[in-house]
């Protein structure tokens, strides 16, 4: 396939996730960004909203939904990356995907993560805007799926990504009991670009707090993603807001079914992820700085008696959203899944 041959449309283009996605796509050897949709910034240059994209966004401006429609409908091929807010995505995609289109879609909102509209309503407090599309989307992580499940993909949430990747290998190897506890800390970008008390710098700097303990909306996603490996998995999850901008650090506590050495578990989990180029497993406890800005997830394993812990670190904006979406889209178009996602990042930030 010729280089820069696949047109890409980015929906919801003015948020943090879209900014990361655009930065990756501008340097991608196969996708070229044709349209970036933002209702709040229509007609504004992309590099005015995101100055860090100066020099790579060229003269690209934010467009309208109508500009996206003309590029999606009737095309032989187009990659649609959707980073619109929860609750808005489904209705807009239902409209854009009407008629003939060979579009492949990866959505990073929550709108297609659950096939049951009643479950969606119980979690998000409102009826699903396009229930007829739910079963056309597949929610999953590319690192856990060896086959491609169709043209419409829903990427799991950022917490769900890091925690699921930390647990799947343990469950698949029958190392642990079904019940686990998770404590995870996320950076302020996880709350989105709209400012609020929880993201205001004087409030968040030098502080940390738990929120939605045991009832966070990503918990049902995690149990669903883990069903192929642990149908009876029970996840007690407590998320925290941390005093940094980006990244998620998760500590997972499990009980071994039988005593084992950490090195044996590391070997087993590493073998489980042998097909994934973005997962690293070791006995060393990983740090956020080694993964921020990358599409990588690093896992550290420690054992004491029958107690095992796994620490999982990743970038919430890249591996947990934009980078994971590109990884999926690479596969949907038959590209190497690493394409456009392997590059050096600053070591001291």
C-alpha cells in the first residue's frame, strides 16, 4: 500500500485525546489527516488551538460535521477516529454512517463499550442515543485480541486499559483467585479539557484523593474485558486523582492459587503478551515517566507468600485512548500495528 494513502477523519478534534491522536497521525506513514471536526472551533487553525502542533498541522483548520460527512459517505476507504464526548458520539456516528461507506471506525468514547443499552443507561444515567448500532461495535484491546472483530471498534476507557492489561495474564495463567483489589492514580488530563475544581492547578497540585470508590463506571468494562480469561472475576476498584498531568499508575492486589516465584509469573505473563509489541513485564516496579508519551504499558510483578501485586503504568492519552485507537486502526487496514507508534519521547519531563 503506498505511503500516506489512507484518508483519516478525526471527530471531536479539540480535546486532549484528539490532540495526542493528531500528533501521532501527522507523523504516521500511511494515514493522512483530511478533516478534523470541532463544533466549538470550526474555521480555526488546528495549530492555534494546539500550538505544540505548529509545523506539522500546516494550514489545517477545524471543520464541521458536514465536512466529515462528505468524506465518509461514498468513499472506498476512510479511517474515522472518534474522540467526541460520551453521549454525543453514538448519535453523530449513526448519522455519518448512513448510506454507502467503507469507513472503518475506532471510537474512544464510552458510547459503544457495552452491548446492553440497559447497562449503559444504568451507568451513565440516560438512554443510549443509538441502540441499533451497539452490536455493530466490538469493545476490546488490540493487545488481547489476535483476530480483527470487524470494522467498528470501541476502545475501552483509560483505567480499564491499564487494569485489564495488568490482570489478563494473571487470570489466563490461572495464577490468582477471582477476587482482586485495585488502587489506581490518574493525571488531570483524564478529566478532559474543560476546566473544573478537580483539574484546577492550585487545587490538584500537591494533593491526591480517591473518588467514586468501588462504583467507578470503568469497573463493568474491566469485568467484561476479562471474561474470556476469568468469567467470575470480582474487581474492587478505587481510583484516585493525582497531582500530575498525564499517566495512570495502577496497583493490583491478588491472592495466588498456589505459592509461586515472581520470576515464574513474569515469564508466564510475558509469554502471554509475546504477540504484543507494547507490553513489557518484569520484576522491576515501573515508573510513569518511562511510558508517558508512548503507546506502551509496563507491568511489574512482586510476590510475598500467596500475595501477588502487579503495578501497571501507561499514558492515559496515548495507550489509554489515542495511541490505542491508532493501534487498532493499523490492524483494521492490515498495517503493522506498531506503525506510527514507535518513536523516542523526552526522557525527563
